[in-house]
C-alpha cells in the first residue's frame, strides 16, 4: 500500500548459479565455456587434484573446442590471504577471459578471489568482511567462472562467498558478495570418487551444518528492512531456502555413512553431491550462524592438530570438522527459538524423538559413526583457549547476525564449554 513503511523485511531474494549435474557432466565443459564466451581460460587447482589428472582432462576438453587453457596448481588446502595473493599474482600476468576451478571448496574460493583481484585489484583485507577487513563491496562484474567440485561439501559452486585464513590475525574470514557466484557449476559425482573417507566425512559435515544453520537461522521477516542496494546475500531463513535445506539434511542422513564406509558407492556419492549443491543454494541465500562463526577462530588458531586423510604436514582443521565440532552445543542453545525446526531436522536425520536433545543426539550419533573428532579437546584446545575463541567468534558479525537468539560473549562461552568434549 502506497506510503506505508513496514519495520521489518518483507522481501527475500533467491539467487543461485546455474548448475549442470550428472555423471559425466564434466565432458561438456568445452561447450559450456564456449557458450560463456571464454576462449582463453585459466584452470585453477591444487597439487593433489592435479596428480589425479582431472585438470589435464579439462584442458584437453577446452582445446577440443578450439580454446586455450593454462593450469595453476598452487592452491592451498584451507586457503590463506597469502596463498590467494600468490594465485592472483600468477593470474595477473596472463591474458584470459574465463576461469575454471577444479577441486574442493578451497580451490573454488581461491578462483573466486583470483577473479576478483584480477578484475578489481585491492588488498585482500579491503574486501574481507568487517570487522576483520574493510568489507569493500565488489565494484563490478567479474570474468566468467566455471566451478567443477571434486568434493561434496562446501557448495561453493553456487555461493557468493570466498573464505580465507588471515594469517597475521590468526582468524578465518569471508569475502561475501553476490557477484562472486560462479557463472556455472558443473557437478559430476564421478569427480568425487577419489576423496578419502576422512575428507568425505569432513565435507559431509560441512553440508549438514550449512543446511542446519540456514534452516534455523533468524528468519528474513524478523530482520530490519533493507534498501535493495544494501540487502545482504544472507537474508535469513525463508520459504525457498527451507526447501533446499530440508532435502540436503535428508540426503546427508541417508547417505553420508555409506559414502564414508565405501567411497565407490556411486548412489551415495551422487546424493551427497546433490546435497552439497542443495545446501549451498539454501545457505547461499539464508546464511549460516553460530557454528560457522565459531569455526573461523577454531581453524585459525589451531596449533598442533593434523588431520588424517589430508596431504598436509602443517596444523590444519578441515572446515567441515571446524563447523560441526561445536554444532551439538550450539543447537542446544538455539532450540528455544524454533523447537519445531530443530525437531524436524532431527527427524530428517532419522531420529524420531522430540525435545531439546533430539538434534544434538542425532548429530553426535552421526559424528561418532563417521569419525569426527570428539569436541574441541580432540583438536588440541583447552578451556584456557575459550576467551580467545570467544573473541575470534565475536569478530564474525556477518554470521552472528543470523543467530535466531541474541548471542554475546557469555552465551558463546557456554556453547564452547559444552563443545569441549562430548563422549
């Protein structure tokens, strides 16, 4: 009605990258790049995926369509500000009109950053979200980016965020803007068959927390009204994101144990790949909250933990582990905001009981079954670290805004206390 201004948001935006999904979908990438007008492409990958031969296969497919391709294989697992700067420096000296990311979330996020820094150069912290960085918006369009995930986890092939570890600050933070979404995601379950069990488990944990946090986040219509130019990509739980999140939760509950137990279970791999993309669409619009906010300092402050299944000799907490390790405790805290959603999520995971403990119990059963570490203590943290972890979490203002309950230092301290050791 003309002249009426409502105090809360009444509009949500449902954005996603186009997705091509299916066994063998990678074989069509030459056609897809040609359609996008990308004839000289930079393929970005990591050394482990490079050794498997997939990036070379992609280069061949590009060249069969008359294009040209060069490969950069220096991506770091859990990329840092320095590693994305190094990749951007490599790309800055090349003439290319499109990018292809072949790898997991670390590779896709690095490719997003390379596209951003080569099109609109600036220091990394200029774009990183406040208060860690300056939160500068992406000033204009980027080059076409085709994302080819090799893990079922981040859903980065459809999301508007790139996450980096800011080494000097010992914290992870995101660059978030809708222009970072890939031009196309090619999701081919065959590309995930080589992921080790530990990687499959961590990536599946990431899928699940994406979906659960989005499903339980502060609803879009409980937030302040936004001007269209200032409306965030993470707008809160809404009727569209709920659909994607519910299906992702269901698929993880049904197929993750199978995928970890038998990496050649093609049905499980297919549905986990679907779940990752579905959760990416859900959280790429609704947003995440407390477990992801805690995950950034948990990953950034790690001292000694070296995960099995990952080819790394440096201390590292895989992203999926860092998010799910606090989730049972966090969802205990958020339960009063929407008991029905928490119980529904537990049911989708195969746990029919109700009450405050339904979702934590469902999560802990899954964590035990797939080999997730037993709380923060298993990652090398002690109760003496809680104040620093709280401080780092409070810096994730963009994520904590999605909490369905007000959360400050005292609440985070209780959540972290509850996440030190589960069983």
